[in-house]
C-alpha cells in the first residue's frame, strides 16, 4: 500500500527530525511500559522516519507488538505522513499502559509513498542505502477486532504525521 502527500519544498531534515523525535518519545514510552523496543534501536527508527519524511517517501510506519505465529497486531502505533490541512502538533504519550503483551514480539512495518514508488530501481536503492538499517519485504500484520484511537499528530512547517493507536480485544 502506498500513499501520496505533497510536502513543503522548504521542509528540512531538522524539521523532519523534530517530528521523528516525537515518535521516538512514544517509542521510549513503550520501552518504559513494556520493555521494547530496545533503547539503542529507537534512534535508528527516528532517523529512518526523518529521512523518508523529509524526502516525501514515507506513507505509514507501524510500531508495536504482534503475535508472530498468527501475524496479528496486539498493540500498534501507526504514523501516517501528511501535509497541510488539519495538521496538529501534540505532545507525545497517551499510550495504553496495561495491555497484556506476554508472548508478543516487538515489530515494525513501513510502507512507502507513491513518490518513492515512482523512483527508478537505482534511486530506490540509493534511498535505502542512506537509511540507518535495512528492512525486509513482508506482509502487513492483520488487525483482529479491537479499538483504534486517533487524534494525535506531530508536525512542523506544514508536514508531519498523524498517529492512531490500535489495541486488539
């Protein structure tokens, strides 16, 4: 799945890192509550988001806990790249504290924008080579019945991400 958004031509890596840092704060809170993701991996996730957001190549990125056998989410934070319109710049946090995650593994899933899809293979390779870690191709985990909470977002200079939180029943 890919999406499209038009970002400001003056959107800088500093502004993208501001947005990424707020995602990093959410990930650190997940670590505080549930012990994952590993603290040393969070800066890599933040840089990945910053580079892809700056260049207009991010559609969505998910972080959370999934059942590795059934490939279903138990708790998922989804960040969708967006620009203009109803952007909000919330405070990080407001995450579920009491989810039962025993037996679930931390997982991240990313989709690229249509701008990324329009690149040549060599251009895509160059983008991926500049990211802090490689990703492998996989199917997105599914979401069984549960609840989704929306309303938070992180933005700077007309570009940012909206966040939703999914929690399975």
